[in-house]
C-alpha cells in the first residue's frame, strides 16, 4: 500500500516538475554554435562579452543551446570573422563593425564614426530610433543579422611616442587606428595602420608605428602601451563611443527555435549593458595606476579637433553623394545625433560639466 502511494506521489511530482520547467528547455534539441571573436582573451571586457552571451544562453536553456567562444586564430583570424559568418564557416562572431570599413563604410555606422554619438545616444538610436532596423537591412546583403553587444563608451585618443602640440605633429605620423578613424588621420596628414589588438604592442615597441589608439585605461594597461609610449592623449574625437556587434549567419538564425532566438537576443542585450558597466567601473582606478607608472596625460589640441570636424563632414558629404547605402543609414544617424546632442547639452552635459569642476 505504501509502495503504491509512493509511486503515485512520485508520478504526480514528476509531472508537476515537467509542467513547471521553463518552456525553453522542454523538448528542445541540442544546438551547438561556434562564436569567433576578434579580440584577445586577455581583454576580459571586450572578449568577455561573448562569454557573457555564451553563459547566459546555456543557463537559460539548461545547457541545450551551447555557444563555444574562440579567440582570434583558433578558428579564423581576428579580421576574418565577418566573412566567416557570411559564408557559414561559423554560426556567429563578436567584433567591431568598423573593422570592415574597407568593404563598405556603412559597416562603421553600426559601431564607430568620428564625431559621432556617445554610448547612450548610440544605444537610444539602435533600440528606439530605427538604427537597428536600418543596419540589419544593410547586413542582409551579407547574409548576417546583427545584435548590439557591448560599448566601450568614450575612448582615449591614444598613446604617442612624441608630444602632439598641433596639426604639424600629425604629419607623417604612423598610427594604428581602424576604420573611419584611419581615414580622418590620413586627412590630417598621418599614416593609418590596421593592426589587430594582439599585435599592437610589438609594433609600437619596435617603432613600426609612432602611436596607437585602442580603448581606454583598463584595456590599455593590460596591453602595456605605457611601457613603450608615455604620452596618453584624450579624448578620442574619432571614437566618442564604440559599439561592438554580434553577427549571426542568417540561415543559422532562421534554423534556431524561436524561444532560443529570444534567449539569444536577451543575452546580447545583457552583454551590451555589462560591457559598458565594466569599463565605467574599472577605468578610473586603471587611469590612476597608469599615471603612477609614468603615463603623461595630455588633451588633444583644439585645432586638431576643429580641423578633424571640418574634414570628417567633408568625408561624410562625399560618401552620401556616392554611396546610397551609406546615405540611407547616415541620414537617420546624423538626424538622431544632432537632436540628442541638444538634449544632452541641457541635461547630462551641463550636469557632468558642473560635477567635473567641483573640488573633491
């Protein structure tokens, strides 16, 4: 009698557990994806965003949706990830869209353009200003669907072996800088170099380049730039923010169960917030350590900013007259930027300016 009661109770309990288990876990097949990152493992902020996505997706699906993250060179090179996703070599990648500026400048509007939006403004345009729909329309021609997946916030202008006192000091300067920033540096007289993150330090140490930009104090300290270039300039007018994206092969996405799609999209949104939070939390202490180790902070001379602003608007105008894909996305981007800057002038801009001027 007791045995029959036990079996009956156990059966009811088991059925109850099945009914209350998350729907995303019940009855789904195992899915395994490979994610190729453009960033070295040593950078736990940028590389780590892909790991945030991987862990959250696994946790939300009871381990049935598995995404393995690979560093540059383990599956494909750092700058080969976009093509690998387009061709289906891997299901997805985490990268900086500006790296693919050479294929079409429109890529950069999903990530970084000089004198563009800050990170909050960029996120607002993406999620509520029509930006995401526009860049996804562009990416459809590359067999890709994109997801915002991190932002560094405003970056530092970079590390220089010699002081920059004016525009003349940029003439002939060999600088590692990606995408649109490189076009702008070239207009200002410099010589841009495209080098993956893991290869920058030896190039700077050997004098192959005279300067480099990367991100900001926390990552720059890890890469050791202060050991070979002591002048640390701010701010990065060419990178007022830098959005990272997670590219997914369109066919792989369409084959993914709808509930897994929802989990994946939510995981990317979580990683997007997580990256910005980590940079804002970790950069202050890293900056203090860099200065203690000999880094000399310098503001970029205003003439550099003024000439850069003039030059970049000429570049954008020229592109709009020649590239209809760029024009369509940029018109939305620039309108949103100009409107939101007015708002920030009265809100965050004024508040931040006062707080920065107060004595601590």
